[in-house]
C-alpha cells in the first residue's frame, strides 16, 4: 500500500464538514490538484460533479476509538452517513481501542486495522513511517490549521505534511487537590508541607517520561526530536546534562524524599489523597474522590537548589483522528469526510458534553460550557507553560522511567553529589541522542 497525498475534488470541498446540511450538485467535471511529495506519483479518482451522488461505492468503515466515546462516535458517524444519499452504501463498525494501544495494534496488521482510528500525537511518527496513515489534502491541512489551536495543528504534522485531524487539546496534566487540606497551591514545597502536616498523600508519577519533564522543562531544559516527512527520527535536541538539568533532577529527588510523596497518577488507585497530578481523563474520578472539596489548579512553582523560582512545565498533548490509506479512492474520500466531521466544532462540543473531552477547535474552546469546566480551565492555564508534545522515540519512554526509578529505589539521594548527578544525566542524554541515529 503506497502512501500518497490525499486529493479532494471540488465536490468534496463543497461537502466538507457541512455535509449534514446536504450536498448540492455542481455543473462541471473537475478535480483539484496538489503537489506530490518528492519521488511519489499520486493519482486522482475522477468523480465528476455531474455524476449521481450515489456514486461513492459501498462498504464497511471500521473505526477504533476509546471505550468511553465508542457509543457517542457510532451515533455521530451514523448521523453523518445518513445525512446524504452519497453515503448510503456505507455502514460503520466500531471497536473500543484505547488511544495508547492504537499504533501497536495498527502496525501489527495494517491491512485489517481500522479505516479511521483515534490516537495520541506521540504515535504519529510510527504510523507515518509504516505507511499506516494517509496524508491530508492541502485544503484539509488548511482547514485543520484554521480551525484548531496551534499546538493541535502542529501535533497533526510530520515534517511539512498533516496526517490527522485534531480531536482534543486536553492531553496534559495539572493539579487536583482537596481544598480543605491544601489551601495554598502556589508552591510545590508548600503543597508537600500541607500534605505532610495533615498526614495526607501527594501523588506524582515521577518515573514517567510523560510527567517528569515538568521539572526539566520547568528549569529550561530541552528534549525534542526532529523527524523527516516519513516519520523517521533524525535528531535529538537535548541539554539535560547541564546545570539546569541538575537543578531539576535535585528537585525531583527532594519531592520523592517527602513523607507525603506517592509515586503514581491513577486516581482510582490512590488512597488518602490531598493532591494528585493527573489529566482531564480522570476528572470524573477526581470529583467522586474529593467530593465537595474538589478543586483544580495549574502546577505549582518550586525553588531550585540555585535559589531561583521555576514554574513546573510539561507536555501539552492532543488526541488525533487518522485515516488508513485505501485502495479504493472513493472510500478514502468518504473516510476523510467522516473523520473531518467527527473533529468539527459541532462534534467536539457534543463530545465534551458527553465525555468531558476538551476541544482543540478554537471556537469550541471559548464556549461557556467549556470555559466553566474547572479541570479544563486549570489545564488551559497550565498549557501556557508547556511545550506541545511532538514525536518521541519509543525507547525514550522506558529510559525516562529508568532515570527516576533509581531515585525511587534510593540509589540516587539528596547525598548524591552534583558531579554524579551530571553523570546520570549525561548517560541519559547520550541514550536519547542514540535513538535518532
């Protein structure tokens, strides 16, 4: 199956996301063109605007999404297909697949995988390099950029091309806390002290490459990867082995040494909780756990070993919707139109109401309902201090876990010298660089 830049006809452009309002027939036969990637030949399925609207073929469109939005997605997809006679030959088949498992499942058997699938942006490079996801048309790429926040639009790209439709801009983390225990959330040291005094726990998943950058990025460290247009890692930009990296590492060590500290981020498994760093996906559990004392805030600041104050940072993440390359160009058009509709302003707002997922659509983000959500408000404030999560080599995640595992196990402590901490960070940095070679 060859990878190609998906091309939209003028008929498709007219239908786009507004397909639910119906489709008008044009009078001329025309197709749009766009520049191919170097070395590729892209063909266009000719669907004249004067052809019967039923001429889109037939078949089953398989969709993979997370369990909590499976019924919602099925309802929306069927609504879209019923909106126009052009799609009457298609039905949808849904399967619950967690976003974190999508790439592995797709790459195990691309041919039998879903036609449309939800996934987090850190899996994009793997999908692109395996030719498991179709690139968007130039027109749809502009639509993505115009309608979604900049971080989400960038997350949908590998190199200069967009390969997915942003679905959410809510995959980050912030602080849930019991406001009867923690009355001042401004500093990490203060939060830990209040938890210790009350005999309560503070949860943070320190041995996670998703969470521990909150400290390193907070002190100004960099860890990003460059990829080419085929999704291959070409360079690692990292400076953890630096004075600012040592400051961040020492703050992690201080946090872990607190009697209140518990390593983890699963609210459902947490006990005796006064504060926990987590994401919007667990807001329901947080509300149940904390009850009337439920509160949310951006991450706190901390005072580094150098005496300076730093704002905890981290990743801003996004959920995307991708389309598998198709042998049938007509089915590819329908799949793209459906994916585009499922990520439109209308559906993003409906998904927020149904499941609490935070929109990436700029108009949806400023709706009264979204702005009133405490968790999304805290995340929105925190994202102002974060970097959009790009593509990361698979080995990075396990290596970042190992780095802080040694802290949790007591191999690295407050007594470890700065010189030895620098050696640990240099080894980590060298390994991260090696993953791009």
